[in-house]
């Protein structure tokens, strides 16, 4: 199983109160990997990224998506070697691409993920 698929399985397991739909990457260039839904927040998207370094690689389409849709979009990054997971707001995509994991995250680790995403924006 690919690393991103493993991250998806972790997210699904740790967020039982969120309804998720996984989107196939070929469906639309740059569209995030997941669409989430909660009754209070409504719909939101999440891009999944897995890295072995502090650098995070985005396609131009992914960056453009988050610039065009700066609210209710998130980027979840797992650092395999450090075994850390960080959540960023979609509007941070350019800084995240430039600074990598040195950028302050809005949420750390999967245990806090559901609580953060259930908050109303």
C-alpha cells in the first residue's frame, strides 16, 4: 500500500464523526484527495501529502486550487521519518511550498484532527 493510502486509512480511523469521500486524482487536476462533510462545518477538502524530508512538493494545479479556494480547504502532511502529522489551512499553500514543515501548523497529530475539523470556520 502506498504511503498516501496508509495516511488516508489513519485519517478515516481517527475521524469517525466526519463523512469522507476520496477523490481519484485523475478526475480533476489539482483537486484535493478528500472531501469531508460535517453537519456544522458543511463541506471541506483535504490534500494528503507524505514526505521523508521537510520539503513538500505541490503541483502547480494543487497550488492554484488552494489559492482560488482559500477557505474550508486543508493540507495534511505526514513526515515519515519523524513520524509526525501536521494540518495546514489551504490558504497557507504558498508558504508551505516555500518553507516546508518549518511552517507552523494549525493542528498537530491525528488525535487532534477531528476536533479541529469539527470546528465551524
